[in-house]
């Protein structure tokens, strides 16, 4: 079975030049951004690689480097003399090489980016204890390279890497080839409808199905945990504080998810629209295609910015004391703005002075910490949460800890709380 090449409207000279050269500066900026991320994680902050999230970020940027170079190569890899390609100066081998590398890494990058949300969900479910879910790492790497490589080998073996778009990509026919003259020198390639449909579904799954499904599951799970914990927030002052922190945590999750999906879809949705339009109308919106090529080539820079933004917005605004000092402060007057429950206790002058001294010591200790350690200690980043089970955020996620603290308050000897229960300010 053979299918003729779709005869689309001819682009203008300006559009042809833009298809060839417009993505190049964005590709080089993406290349530099991904190279910096590799240097940042391997040399400047190599200790972060003890965490799964940062290892996945490193792997994604390693895949982005050759992908950016393929966009920078642009039409230079297209066989010389190919109709409709400005600057074409390659041959069949360079075209096949560009198409092969582009396909493998263009599927590997979204696989890693989509895996961020999977490890985030696994992390939150396990209080960021990576020993319980680190096994997913090898499967992520295998999915990122084995499946795309299998696709690329099949397409290369059937001679179906041909000029397409702004360079070489998988295509059934190169331009200028049709059924009327299938033996022309420029004609090569077999009917690969099935493999094209499979690759298309794989891309749609990676971009638009897998991430939102996992994110929805994660968001609903945390929301259910918060509702369960909210029913216990009347049992004591610290529980009310935790409810406030849980509310803030949900807002932080919403912001992080919005940035994650927004950046991901902003890159791929325009390309999806362009491809659907071409399939339905047998025409091409060249200006939209030029824009899509530039956005695709720019993704290394975009993902670098997302990485640093997500590292900063996970810090809570609520002033949360370390776990070891929370039990001592559960008897201080506290009101929850959401539950309306109130627990009032009376403090002595010595209690006030002791609390002030303890607060100053805590502030001094926090100021002396390194920025990275401080960020990890008081951070709820859904992709890179604190692995320490004694972390305040780990306690807020687990509603069972509310019962534990409530039991501890009930079992506190009267002589330890006597001054706070019966004393009066002098």
C-alpha cells in the first residue's frame, strides 16, 4: 500500500527562511541552559543527587543537550537540493541521523518530565522516604530510552526518516514524491501508518494523559488527608496550627502543579494544534509551525526556569517550630481561623520569658544554617519534599500524628503544666 505525499500550500520565501533559521537561537539558548543544569547538579550541588528528583532532572537535561543540538542543526541536515528547504546541505545519512536522534530524545525528555509527578506522588504517599519507592528509577530510565529507540530503529530500517518540518523527522514520503513516480531518486520509505499512530498516541499519553491523571490522584489523596485531619483540629492548639499549615500546603501544591503543567503544555499544545489542523485540512499553518519550532527548541531554558521556581515556592509562610519544641508549646493560647475552636491557657511571667528565650535560640540557630539545609528543613516541594520523618511537613501530612500529640498532651503530668494551668501573671 502506498500513499501520496500531501500537497500543501507553498510557503513564502520569508516563511521558508524562518522555518530554517528561527529555531536556531532558541536551540542554542536551550543547549546552554541544559549544560548549566548539568554543571549545577554535578559540580556545584552534587549532594542533591542523593535525591531521586534531582537525578531525574539531571537525566532530563542530559537528554535535552543532543535534542537542542538537533534543533540547532535544523535544515543543514536535509539532503542538498531538497525542494522547500533553505540551507539544505546534507545527505540521506545526515537526515537519518538527525531524525533518529531527534525522535529518541524528543520522547525521552517528556518521559522524564512526566516521571517527576510520579515520584512526587510516591514521595508524598511515603513521607518522602525514598527507600520505599526508589525502585521506580530504573523503570523510568528504561522507558525513556528503550521504547523510543525501538521506534527509531524500525523507522530507520524502513528508510522513513525524511525531510519534514524544519529538519528531518519520520515521514512516509519526502517532498516531491508521489504515486505517479514512486521510483524517482528522491522517493524512499515504506508505509508506516501503524508505527506513526503508535508514536502519536505515545506522545499524547506522555503529554496530556499521564501527568494530569497522577496529579489528580495526588491532589485528591492529600485533600482527603486534610479533611480527615480537620475533624481533629479542635483537640488542641498545635492541631489548629497544623490545620493552618495543611491549608497552606494545599495552596502551595496548587501553585506548583500549575507551574509544572502550565510550562509542559505551553510547549506542546501549539504543536498538537498545528498537527491536528494539517491532518484535518491537508494544509499547514506555516506561521504557527514556525512558532512551534521555536517553542520546541526553547524547552531546555523553560525547564531550567521551572526547576528553580519550584525550588523556591515550596517554602511555607507559616512560622512552624521544630518538632522537638512543638510539644512544649501546645499549651499556649491558640485559635484556628478555620475551625473556630479555641484552647485558652494562662501563662506566668517565667513562662513568657522562657518562651521568648527559646524563640531567640531557634532564630539564631536557623540563621546559622546553610541555605540549602534551611530550604530542605522547612520546605514542602511536592517534587522534592523533605525525607526526614521528623520534619514538620511530614507530621502535617500524617493525620495519625495528631492523635499522638493529643495523647501526649493528656498524659503530661500536672506538675509540668501546673504553672500554665493555674498561675496568674504578676
